[in-house]
């Protein structure tokens, strides 16, 4: 049995090495699904996912979930927007003016799209997890516009996506000092993706076309994908004879993840393989009889892209901290690709409410075009 596990480790290791040559940047920057907790932690989530997060971010964590995690069924509904605040502010100010409000709002809205970019994303998740298996349904819709002059110089995309991820995890090795889990997940996905050019934007702005009608033109050519994730999680409880738990993760993300159109000679959309590794210190304690914990987590994403020179280190670095009181209040503060983020979640019985503010970089380099994201979400756990 031990020899069998060693063979599995070797195969996983060789797969990691093999993935390093697949170091090509994505054709497009899709807006992936993120829970408020994962985004608040700056994306440094692969060591410490909870519930359906394990299926999405690191399947190995199903077997070595955090001590307080008791989720089985959960529903998550999120909505968020993308924009640069300095270009949104004039629009909000004009809304409260009475003199020629329409023309000024439209002019400032053009500036928002041309100089900043604007978009939205909504998602719905239904998930089930137990101690070794997890599955779910993830649906998502995204829209983004950016570019000058408006409208003929503006480009963007519309995306509707449905995936059914499922994952399994097992303990590969364990002793009194450590546990090592491994996991695999698959996420069969079908989606509609429509690139928007200046003519499309001009038609929408002129009222001759609607956004949904243009996006649904692509319904006869749906993209499909079956990305695979391989994960490993190393847990060292009572690290250095203390209550602290050390967690180290390695995840190979998006194997076979390219989007293609079956039966048509349409160029696939590259969804590049990503090799991620993280480390976390989890610290449980009590305050006035209430169970609390703090953690600090760091993760480097897309190590293969860094090694190939297609991604800078600071854009790949993600750091997050979390503080929880009796699993009632959770606060996350993080740093994602050089930009800060903060989130908070309140949970009462089975109902949760969360809010997030973060910044992402839509340009190639940090500082090119930082977009703010405001996200709200509700969750039900039972």
C-alpha cells in the first residue's frame, strides 16, 4: 500500500514538471468565480478552502479541511462590478444634479468605459461536500467593455458559463507529526462567449441591438471544456509543539482547460495551466469562552508563467489574513497582485452575508489599469 502511494506521488510530481513547459499566457482574461472569502484573502486560498471552495481551489483540502468547517450543502449568490472609482465619481455626482443631467451622465459614462473599463459579474453556486468528496453547480455571467474612442474603438466580451465540478480526496501519508492528502477535480463546463467589437458597441449604444441579443448570437457555437485540477496538501498539526497548524499546498490548475467548439473549425480559447503553491499558519484560540482563530496565508500562482518570463513575481504573489469569532464574524484582509483587498462576512444560523472591496489589474503590468471590484453576496449553509 505504501508503495502504491509513492507511485501516485511520483506520477503527480512528474505531471507538475510536465506542466512547466505549458507556460503560455491566456488569450483572454476571463473573470473566474471567486467566493468573497477567497477574494478577501487576496486569492491565497489553496491551503485553507472550506466547503465548495475545496472543489474549486484545491481538492486535496476535502480530506484535511479546517477544524471548524462543518459545511455539507451550501448555496452562494454573488454579484460584483468592475470600474475605476475616479471615473465613476462624476457620474454619481451628476445623478444628484438637475441641470442637463442626461447629457453629462452620458459624457462621463463614455469616459468611464473609454479610460477605465466597466463590467459586472453575477454567479450562483450550489455545492455539496463531505470528508472526501465534493460536487456542485456553478453558473456565471460576465460582461466587460473598455477602449477609446467610444463606441467604435471600444471592445469587450460577454460570457455565460455553467460548470459541474466534482472532486475526490484521500490521505496519502500520515504520522503523528504530519498528514498529506491528495485530490483530483474535474469541472465539465459549457459556455457562451462573445467578443464585442466597436460595431457591436455602437449598435448597443444606438439602440438597434440589445446586449443579450448580441451575446446569444453565439448560442449555436457554445464553448466546452473539462479542466482538471490536481492538488496536494501537507498539514503539520501542533507545529513546533504549539497549537499552531502549518499547512502547505501545491495545486496544478486547469489541465486540459482550453475552451473549444465541438464540430467547428473555431480557434480554441487558451485557458493556461497554472502551477500554484502556498503556505499558511492557522492559529486557534479562545476569547472570553468564544472559539476564535487567526491565520495568515501566502500563495504564488502560475509559477510556470514566472519561470517562462510571461508573468512578474509581484503580480503572481497573493497574501491574506483572516480573523474569525465563533464562526459568526469573519474578516479578511489581503494583497492580490500588488493591490489591497478587504472583506467581511457575518453568519447567523444557516444564513450568511458578505461584502468585499478589492482591486485587480486589467493591464499587463501593475499600475496600467487598476479596476476596483465591489462585491456583495449571500450564502445558505445546511
